[in-house]
């Protein structure tokens, strides 16, 4: 009897199946690396006091549709039901978080800091950087009534520290404040600041001339005013020097001044962080709901992927007029980052499996002895596996090598206290006391590095 | 602008929404505990050389239907598509694993040991122990052509060690071998051994008399033969003494003898493990595909949940006549275990958030100093949070207490080198050097204990 049996005889053999595009699946050694990333991200989030949260994967349809965007949502229908779908898979972490906070508000303590490292699903056309099933890692801080500006500096600090420690190409973070843009446009006498923001947000994709053209033709903005908007967007500084540059334009507007002060605070707070961080006044973030600080980022050499980590401050997490829940959040597109790095084989782990030591099997009769040896190593938290069959040592060593295992352990079937260990990478072999031997520090954990 | 805005004005306020039954959601302090369980499980699996794998959440329909059971499958339909669903959410870890192995066989090294800790979905009627979205933690070993019997002993060893270390009520594991049952029935002259197995499998639920009745009436088995089947099923021993008891029946059958030898090997191999483990000859496991060793388990006081960890050996992972991929696997129903323990508030962690230290905020003007203090602690991996507003110390201490944070740190705004720390649980307060202070060992990690 086989475990997975075809019901229909016309079923194609699974080996001939095509992969489902947009639903990436990593090999075990790749999953080990993804797990390393998830662990590092989670550790950093917890270090800054964020609590884990993992809302269910499904939301009622009206919740999913409440965000306003026409998302490619996957609806769930029961196989044996004619009823219409009432819920679907979430397409991000924010909508379920908002619903969760509203539903459980009485049991949460504010300001509430949570992280979510979870999968989301979008029924969209797959392409590089866009998947139909993907991991996202989000943090948000939500407060009642008002949220201190210090969180606007805390989030980029976390992200910059984290990316400096992850084995990825150079990460740069661009920060802006929507109040600067809106206030500046107001000062220029522009009435539809939202539409202006939307057009400026395209600068990266369509270039200066096209942006100017759109501002002039679509919004009927005077050419010199449009040029002034563009001039503002061209400001990019690695510190607070943007402040004077904007002031030099000579416009005075309360919203503008507030935005300038906020962004200056954020940039000054980050002055001790050694990382690529910029005040970039071209960043607008397309989404309507951002009201203050906004973040975008890129990976050197992978600019084509767009932003791999973005977010911003919003005025109210939930659509309730009586209660204000201002928040700030940032989201890491984990699958978007790993996809191309795996494809180009740029990530390398110190081993391909969790196994650190392979116990060579001397003979089938001594399997119990081999297992005892393995259990002794495991009792000191050394991931160990016994080779599955008695073969000559050369074959067992080559098998370990193929699996990327660092050490192979031999036992003497005539003396249960005699063991030797071989470092497969160096070829060095030495006797050990099986009851006390420990892995060298460098081999005790999975480590991942970026290849050039 | 709010982040989550209703499109329709008739939408009910989210706060009044009912929970979606069968889709459990834990509060942050519960999720922290779930994460603790997942980490422990994963660590144990990796210790025994299992590699992580996380196939996509969806499978083509014919793969989902190939297991033969009429599962309550959730199909995925795109919101903006009229097309019929082509795939659905997986309802277990085994079907996707089998498909993955068949599809990637060339890139895997056998015997292949993998673990999967993932969510699955079933559109079934929710009740205690049955969820529509749930976590499962599975391990399987799959080999080409033949799989050594030592894995039949390795899997229960892992599970017994693991459950002994998890904060759960007493866990007991029951092991049997289907060959014993089939061989015994053969020796009795019973022709339909599968139907007999199915009826005996109900012993737990319907009792002896009902089982006897079914055997006699449905399968037309002689009453004395039926009684003999029942006598076999009554054997339960904490060691290999089942062996002699079965031999004493006086039946001789090759399959029976093979099963007895295998189960004896497994029980003897586990003799050094201090845990509740039994050879229980009533265990049959309903599923057709198990061929040798089978496992079931229960948690003391939660027998009503049924088995929380089950599995067995199967002859072939995939339905291919040319290739044999025998395997053995075991699955932990994590959500099934945590659901009632959370409901009864029986699990307690040493803190309710990842935060170990709260830095008290002396005044709004010294927030930068507070952040610097926090960053110093974080640089030594101490999860730290700055209190969000300047209040009197009493209020800040009570807030920390409510959040289950162990320590609160005070700084002297007049002397940046002066810090004191208070253990909130004992009330003890002492000066520290902010550049070197470390958490005591007992507070350095999240720990979870079971309350009586």
C-alpha cells in the first residue's frame, strides 16, 4: 500500500508535474537558511520589546475588502459546499492586525508593540519579486490617542541594525515625512496635495520629465510650481542637512515645519547608527493612509525588486471615529529578498542540514552501539545522525561531505569507551571522550554568509 | 485617515464581530508560549538530524484528493475570476511532503529525514480538538527500497524525550505493530484482516461488547475466535513482556512472528528512556496505509482529545510501482494540545512579553537618555523597552508588573553613568553598571511551566 495513491488512473505522475508558479518552495538547505533569517528577524524584534502575534490566515470578505485596494484575494470555498465564500486568505499582515486589535482591545496594553512573521497570499500574476504565497515580517506600534515621535526613530534603528547583521547585499533605507510634502505643496498653493503626492511617487519609475508633464497636464499646475515640487523631491541627505535646504526655499507653512522637525528628530536620533540611511524627500509611498514618517528601502544590485522593506506612520489603525489608534509600522518582504538570492545561489550556510556530527556505522551488529554514541552527543545538544548502513569508511565520509556535515565520529566496537572524530573539512582526526566532547564554537550554530 | 476603513457603511463595527469558530487566535502572551513550544519541538527534531521543510500551503486538487479520504478541503478561488478552483489548502503535512519528494527526488539524499511545523486547514465542523486552522509538527524518514528498523525506535525516543521536556500533563505513548494483528488474525483463519483491524480500532470508543458484536455480526466471525481477537487487544505492557504473552497463545504465523520481533526491538531499544511508553496491542490506527509499527498517545486528564501525537510506518510514500520509498512518520497536533491548556489557563510563562527590562522614563526631556540606556542593554541581547511617557515611578512599576516584566531600570538625569535596577517580583533594588550588567540566567530566556 502506498501512502499517496491516485484515485484516478489518468492522474499524471507527480514527477512530471510542473511547479506552481508564484508558490515558491525551497529545498531543505534553503529552508534552513530561510529559518536562519526568520530567527534573526524575530530575535531583533523581541530585543526591542515587540510581542509575537499570529492572527488566523483567513478574514471575512468585508474585512479583506475594507482596505480599499482592489487586491487579488483568494476566497475559500469548501469542496462539498455550494455556499458562497464568506472568507478569504489575508494578503498582508496589517488588515488582520487591525481587526485583531479592534476585537481584542480590552485585553491589550497600549502602546502595543507586536511583530508578525507569517505567510500571505495574493492571486496575482507571478513575476520576480511578486509571489502568490510569501513570507512577510512586520512590526507595528499602536497607541491610544497619541504615539510618541520616538517610535519614528526606533523603527528605522531596528531595521538598520537588523539588515547590517543579515547576510544580504548593502541595504539602504530612505526616510521622508509626508507632512513636508503636503505642507510644501500647500505653501505653493496646490489644492490637491494627494494627487500631487501620487504623481511625485512615480519619480523613480518614470523620471523627472514625465512627472513634470503629469503635474502640468493632469493637475493644471503652473510649470514653475511643478518644477519647485520636483526640486524638493531631489533633496537627499545622509543626515539632517536636508533641513536647511528646505528652509532655504523660503516657504513657511505649519505642516511643513512640523514635518521638517519630525524628520530632523528621526535623522538626528540615527546619527550613531552605522548604516546607509538617507532623508530622501522623493519618497511618498503610494498608500493613502500614511500621514507622517514614511520608509522605503533597496538592496544594492537588486534595485529592480523595488522596496524590500517599507512602511510608515498612520493616523488611525481602525475606522472608528470615537477612538484614535495612531501607529507606525514597517514590513520586510522576506520571500522577495530570498527568492533572487536563492536563484543566484548567493547564500551559503556552514552546513546543509542541522546535523553537525555523523556517526559512522562500523557494522550492522553494532548499530545499538552507534546509537548510544549518537545519544551521548545529543545529550549535549549536538545534532547527530547515525549513518544508515554499514559501508566502508570512505563511502560514509563522502556521504557526510555531500550532506555538508562537518564531523564524522568513529567508535571502536571492541572498546565502547574509544571514539575518534574527524573534521571532514580539514581531514584532521583525533581521539575524543564521547561523554565530554563539545563542538567548537564556530560549528555550534548554523551561520549563513553572502557570496560575492 | 484610518488604515482600515469600511467600504460599506452597513458593515458591523469590528468590535462586535464574533470570532470565527475553528480558527483559533492566541493573545500575544499565548502566542509567546506557542512559540516556545515550536522552538522546543524544532530543536529536538534538529538534534536528531531532521531537516526543515515547508512546502507551499496549496496543492492541486487531484493531489489533495489522492489520499482517498473524503477530507473537508478548502478550495481557493480568485475573487475576480470565474474559473473553477484548481487548487486548495493542504489538510495535513504528509500529502505535500509526498508530492515534494516525488517532484524533487533528484535533489534529495536518502534516507531523507525532514520535519515540517506548519499550519493546515480543514473545512470541518469545529469542536474541541478539531480546528479549521491548526499547527501540526511532523517528522518523517523516507528511504529508497528499505528502511532500517532502528528508525522505528528512533521516532518514539524523540517524541518521549520531547514530551518529557514540554510543560504538558503526563504524556503516554502506545506502540503496536500491525503485522502482529494481521498475522494473528491470519493464524485464526480470518480472511478479511483489514475489516477486523477497523473494528478492533474502535475498542477505545465503543467498548469490548460492541466490538465483539460487530466482529460476529458484520464479519461472521465465530464467537470464540472473536473473543481471541479481543484477548490479544487487551495486552498492554510497559516493556517486552507482551512477547511471551502473545507466544503463549500458541499461534505460529510468519507475519505475526515478524511483528513480534519488530515490536520487541522497539521496546527493548526504549528501555533506557524514562517515560510512559507501552506496547499496546489494541492500537490499530484507522488509516489503511500503515503496515508495521504504529503509534498513538494521550495526555493524562485530556483523554477526551484523543491521540495528540500519532503515526506509523508505511510501505511506500508515493504511488509508484517501480520505486519503493518506505517511510515512518509521526505527527504532533500542536493546536489540539494548546487549545484546552490555554482555555484552562494552565500554562504560565516567566514573562508575558519578550521584554525583560523596562526603562522608566524620568521626564520627556530625558527620553534620549532613556533610549541610550535601553540601547546599551540591547547591545548585550537584553530585550528592553522604554516606558512610553513620563509618569510617577509607582505607575511605571505597576505597568511593568501588569505586563509581566521582571526588571525596571532607572537612570539619573544628572549623571549619565548612574543607573539602578529593581527586580519587580522581589522589590529588591540595586545600582548597576549599565555597560556590563547582565540578566540572571533564570531570566535570560522565556520559560513556560504547567500549572496544576
